[in-house]
């Protein structure tokens, strides 16, 4: 069935074990975090055969002290949207869209930080879409996307930092795109 969670204001949630959202279910799961809401968890599992939407804005923060694997089923869809001063921090590897689709949208002064590898697209039906118009994305080690799947990256602002290697075509040589545009006085160059 459908799952919906809203964390607002000064809401603080500490989860000693793994946080599961939409796991083992085909319905959509939506989490909205805004204000100064914080979640600290020791792991995360989301969406198997369904859609998980994660919206974080204002000063909301999510801290995951473990690795995360999202998108292991063919029809999985995860949409992560970070805006304003929201922050998403992961202390280990972030592996996404092995089969399904993962979208990451970063704007404003939001930050997305992975203190290890960001990997995805291990199978030819995996798709990763990254759009950034502001804020920061930082991968402390290797960015490896599109092993056999596909990746589309659209950067119109912000800072994307990769501490190790950047591998945008892996074993399968699928089509991957990186579109970096600069805006000057309202027009593209």
C-alpha cells in the first residue's frame, strides 16, 4: 500500500538499525522533510518494485551511517530532491539503479555527500539521472555509473566533486551523457 511520512520543524528521528521505506511493497512511498527536521539511521533500504520519493528542503538533514543499496528490481524508481540548505550524508558506499531508475536533483545550497563510492547501473536496465542547478555533490572516492546501464548528468550550477576516479562508461559501454552549462546574464553559453 501507499506510505507517506512528513517530518517538519524540529522533528528529530534516531533509528538504531535500518530504516525501511517502501521495502517489499509495490505501492508508492513518499517522505517529505523540511524545517530543521533530522533523521539519523544506521542503514537504509527502499523501494522494491515500487516508487520512493524523498523531498528534503529548508534545513532538513539525513545522515546514514552505513552503505545503501537502492533499486535492485526492474521497476524500482527513486526520486531524491534536495533544495534550500538540505543535506544528505552517507558514511559508506551508495549503490543505486542496478535495475531500476534513480533520480537525484540538487539545487539551492543543498549538499549530497557520499564518504565512499557512488556506483550504479550494473545491469542494462539501470538508469541514473543527476541534475544539479546549485549546491554540491561530493563523492569521496569513485564515481562509477553506467557499468552496463545508463547515466544522464545535467549540471547547470553548483559544485560536483569526485575524490577518486570518475568512470562514466563501464563494462557495457552504454550511452552516458554529461551536460554542463554555464548561465551568464540569463542565457546559456
